[in-house]
């Protein structure tokens, strides 16, 4: 149970809370605008906020100090993030936030599978049971019955 006291947990919980707010705010925000344009506005705001944080903390790094492999994977991550946001905002435009968000959170299940398959991570039987529960729970929440 040491994992429940880990320092990363605070940030993970904050991430979950902000992700929930993202869904609610975005659902209202895309009501009267094209979902792709809404994604652009959101992205510009994120870039501005991150630029301000880096400037305030002095954490900018020289671009030449970053390895090509890092650029490759950050580029791939950025493309995947952009595709995810475009799809997410389109889904929010078309569906209920309470149904879209749980399906989006099936990414948790996929991360577990990809982490094992591609990163050599290991999950115990209780971990896999949790992954299955997350998947089933997301589908049940999204089910319109």
C-alpha cells in the first residue's frame, strides 16, 4: 500500500480533477463553436500558460540540449495529444459529457496494455483486475439504458 502515499499521487489526483473540469467546461464551451476551433483556442491558452510558467521558473532549456530521440517521441506524443483532443472535443459536441468522459478514460486500460506490451512494465493480478474493472465501469457509465 506504499503506492497510496507516493508523492505522484497528489499530482495524479489533481490531474483527474482538472480532467473532470475540462470535460464540463469544454462541453459548455463547444456549444456554439466548431469543435476543432475550440480545440485551437484551448491549445493557444495552454501554450501561453506553459510559457508563463517556464519563464517564471527559469526552466527553459536550450533546444540543442535535447536529444533527437526525445524530439521524435515528444513529436509523436504531441500528435497523439492533438488527435485525442480533436476527437474528444468532437465527441463532447455530439454527446453527453457524462458518457464521453468515461469512454475517453478507457485510455487507462490502453495505457496498462501498452505499458506491458511496449515498455516492459509488469502488473500483478490485482492490478489487472483493476484494469478490467475500469474498463467495465467506463462502459457501464457510458451505457444509455
